[in-house]
C-alpha cells in the first residue's frame, strides 16, 4: 500500500493507522485482589458505622452507567432504581435487569445499598495498581428481601475505581463518610450483546448448581476484556416472532419481540450514543422452521438478516458486527425443544447458512459458526457440564465458556482504533 503525501510530511494511509486488532485494546479483570486491600462482608440489614454518614443515591450523577437505563422504582428516589435494559414487562411494569455501575472512590469504608428480592447477588471489582480485580472469588448471594447493605471495608483507606454488578435487587446507592471523595469513573470501551435467552439481560439463576444472576455472558465477557457489555437479549425474541407468516413487531405477553423490532431499535439507538465497539448477536435455535429458510443466499432468513444489518449500518458504520450462529445444543426432545445433534439441511442449518450469506456482504462484520454441523463447537458429552438444571440454558460454566470464546473471536477482529478509544 503506498505512503500518502501530506503538505507537512508523510504518513501511513488512513486504512492502516486507524485500524487495530481488538485484543490490543483489551484490559481484562486480573483475578482475585490480593488480601489486605478490601474485605467484602455478607449482606446485612444495617450499614457499617460511620462518624459522619453520607448517602449518595443512584441519581446523584456520580456513577458511570454505560449501557444502563435506570428508572426509579417509584416516585421516591431513596426507594431505589431498576435497569430497564429491554422492553420486557411483568405485571404491566418494566422488569429489573442486571445493574452495573462504576465510580472513583477516595476514602475509607463504604456500603452498597440495595432493595433485595427473594434471591439476589452482587459482584464487586476494585482497582489495584491501575488494574481491576474481583473483590470476592464469586458473587455474594442474598435471600432476605428488603433494604440490605453490602459492606466494603478498606483497612488502609483506598483510592481508585470501584465497579459493582447487581442482579435481582434495586439499587439505592452507597453509604460512606462525608470526608470520602466519590466521582464518576471514566467510561470504558463499550459493546452490545443481543440475542435470545442465552443473552438474557435480566440474568438467569438456575434452580441448582453453580449459577448467578451477575455471571451471565455479558458480565463474564467484561471480565475477559474490560469492555462494558450491555445485554439486550430477551427469552421470547428472535429473528421471527411466531412463524414464517408472522413477521412483524408484535410483542409477546412479556413485552419481548423479534430482533430489530421497533422497541428494540429504540434501545439500540440509545446505545449508539455510547459508541459501541462491538455488536454481538447470539443466534438462537428458537427460530427453527419459523423462517422458512432453505439455505439459499436470497432465502427468507437471509432477506430478514439483510434488512436488520442495513438498518444497523444506517445508524453506525464503525461498530463491528459479530453474528453468532445458533448453538449446537441437543435438547431432550420435549415440546418446543431441540432434538438430536446439529445436522446438515435441518431448519437450523438452513438458518445458519442464510445468515452467513447475508453478513458476508456487510462491511466491518463477521459470522461465527458454532452450529457446525461438520465441526460443532461442542458435542453432547461436552454439553452436559455447560447446561444448567433447566436443561436448556447455560449455567455459570456454560456462560464462562461462551464468554471466553467470544472474547477470543472478537479479539481477532480488526476494528476502528478511534472507536476503540471512544473518540468517535
């Protein structure tokens, strides 16, 4: 490629110096923080003792809330907020999704204040020598409803970032000494994780086994990359919302709707303001035969995917699109579940082929084939430890496996350098 001349000298072409491998911008969580820096206690109805208490509410403007859509639980801010990350509803009201925020703290102890439900968990991260670490090996779990506090004790005081992920509880804010300095943390690189139930923005806690609301694919992708990842997945939403003859934006009873429906586009348009580096779309087996796909490059699934990609590109040309195929999941054969291993010329294989054909014409995009069928990402024996007690969705190990794979594959992509630095 030729060197480009400028009036004041010579420089490399824009195509070279404005592109970088995504993994070069990764800044992952480094593991468990060394002992003696911070201690995280169990959930408690009472806060720690403070000489001069300061309560900083969720709406103070002092928290970085990338990818979050916070909404007051009611008219009283001290009753907390929820994250309305998708159009999903329950009982006519928006449901609470995983809450994530970050702030700079200079001072002593603090408490994260929440309003708990019947089951909730929280993962805290603390900066140490410029890098982020987990404050506990696993999220702290609680089951007592009502106002609860998660105590963070800093034996020698502390200055640095604190990041908090909360599932199953409303956020009230933090408590600390009035002498502490709390400020909004600088934003990080940003990504969007969309899809069906494997990208559930509300989190999914399995009935048994190791599973946490704050250990979904989005949260674990953040741990692998340092990229704040907003989950937008909904269990009842996929490319088609009923059958090949139902191809509109009609929502399900829970408010869920097909990929790129009007309501889902509205949230994505808000996300574009955060300059996403990646849009990761997890394919789903739920589309199945609904699309009427035949595997042709101009088939109905390809046409639908083309429409979605075209809309996305009309709104953002710099974000890298990583479309992931349906997984090679082998179901138990019950109603609505998948039977048998991934096979060639099945409805899911036809969907995969048409999706891959559609995205091949999109710039700054790639397709990741997990389905196979020649070389599926996992077989039935390998699947067993990844799927939870419900027999359909991942447990923590399954989410960790998928997040690690996505981190590797996303890291290989050549992306816009200035977008990775959140400049444009």
